[in-house]
DNA sequence: GTTCCTGCAAAAGCTTTGCAGAAGA
DNA sequence: TCTTCTGCAAAGCTTTTGCAGGAAC
C-alpha cells in the first residue's frame, strides 16, 4: 500500500515543500503512513504522546493541516462527526462497515466518465465513500 | 431534481415511519428539499427562524437526525469542518469548486464495479465527492 | 538576529444532553 | 393519562487562536 520511507527521505520531501522537518511533523506523517486505520487527530496524538511526552495536540493539528496542504496526506470524510486522515495517496475507495465499524481501503477499479455537465469542470480530487456490511460481518446465518 | 411534495404528503410519509409530523420537522425537511444548496444545520435554522421565531437549534438537529435515519435526507461529507444535508435522494455526485466554493450536483453516470475485495461486501450507500474548479471559474484568460 | 515552530491555556464553534413544560394520541 | 416533542440552558468535544519560550537557520 504505502511504500516504506526513511526518516531522511521524509525530511527531504518536507524540505522540498518548504516545511521544516521537525521530529513532531515527521512522527505524525509516519504514524499515519504506517497505520492505515484512517486515524483521527485524537488517535494520532494519543499514539505518539507515549513516545513524545511533550507533544501537544496543537502540534498534531498543525502538522496534519500542513501535511494535507502539501499533498502528503488526505482527509477522509466518511464519518459525520469526525475527520480522519489517510497516508495512502493511491486512488482508492473507502468502505465503512456499519456493523463492526471498520474502514476498509478498496482499490479503485473505475473512472468517472466526464460527460455532460462535468466536461468543463477541472477535477482535482475525487473521494468515494461506501457504507454497508463488510465480508466478515456479512456471514449468512448458520454458516459459521 | 426533487419532486414537489405537499405538506400532507410529507406528513403521511413521516407517519409511515412512525415519526410525528410536527410543523418543525416538516419545515426542516421541506427547506432542505426546496433549497438544493446542501445547507448546514446552522443555515437551516437561520432560514427557518424568521418564520418560526420559537424554533430552536436543538429541534433542527433532532429533526435532521431523524430525517437522515428515516432515509428522507442524506448527509454530505464534502467539507472537513461542517456537515451538510441533501434532500436529493437520486444517485449523484457532489462537486465542490475550490474557487467559488459552490457545491454542484452531478448526475451519476457510472456504477462501481463490484469485483475482488468488494464481492462479499454488501454496499448500502455510496457517496462520491469531487473537488476542483467549476465551469464558471474555469475560464481561460482573455476569453471573458 | 530573525524566522519558524512548539506547546500551554483559553477561546470558539458545533453538536448533544438534561430537563421542564407543552402538544398530541 | 401517557407518550412524544419542543426549546432553553448547560455541557461536551473537536479544533483554532494567542502568546511566550525555544529551536533552527
């Protein structure tokens, strides 16, 4: 899914965008990349705070905002009440199981056909979210 | 887009779902249906409060939640920091222009191909959001 | 030395909850 | 009468802002 990236490479990619590669920013980015669970800011903060006791939530929010603006992370708007983050930049869908709550990455296998109204639109980003029952929860009665 | 609906029809459709057709709930539903601008709860409240001075935001939130649960409205998760509502239940995409900020409804012209991982998933809802520059803002220099 | 960054505290904004009174069945 | 609903006030949460100290260049 996400190619592994060294601290040094992460730092240089941040610098290319004019972002100072602070340990906090690198930690946030690497956490989101290494944990494809579409974490919230809160979750990222909690996970990193044990190794970085001085880390503040403000810094997590600041870092996320910059990483999204720089195109290194995407936001995932699949929940009505919280924002999630995704380090997987390849085109893919999100599927949220309404039973177990897990959010799955689904490889994209179609493209929007740009006809009619869309012909004069310049599309820069597409996000497709799906809700339903995942294969693990969608087990017919009696078959397990 | 949305077929016109009388108060009486709205009331009976609410009752079918066991929801008491209070004037507030009908007003919220009709406002969202009649104003395909994907309004936020705040906007709905402000718009209705002039005609219904006693209306409270709590009631708007309660009504929206029930109308979404009953399948009469959908949430639109195209903004990172606010939830919007949509009374158009036909399959369509949303396109947000990053320049003028407007959100357009785009008729759906494709279907997700359910292959691979998705074969055992039960999809109940799909939402596709796009961001970019709309046709009005996407005017080449010198042509206007 | 100047700019940028972090982190604390406080503020802001959106949404939910508790509850009392009103409306409807 | 009993249940449901409304609306006020307060609380809860997430996110942003102000600012002082510190780090990087």
